[in-house]
C-alpha cells in the first residue's frame, strides 16, 4: 500500500501539522496559566484556613 504523495499534498500535510502544533502549544500555554492560577487559589484558601 505504498502511496506516492505529490509535493502539493506534502506541503498541505506539513501546513496542517504546523497548525496543529501551534494550536497544541496555545492549549498548553493556557493549561499552564490555569495551573498557576489554581496554585494561587489553593494557597490563598490554605491561608484562610490557618
């Protein structure tokens, strides 16, 4: 099942992969920010509890 891809198809695939990587990077950045905010909230809640 060897399939030959044209240069245009390869370029399209690479472009889509780059788009997906950039989207993943953005999601990871948002998750990191959310994690940092959660750590701050937990810390403040622990201070109130003490």
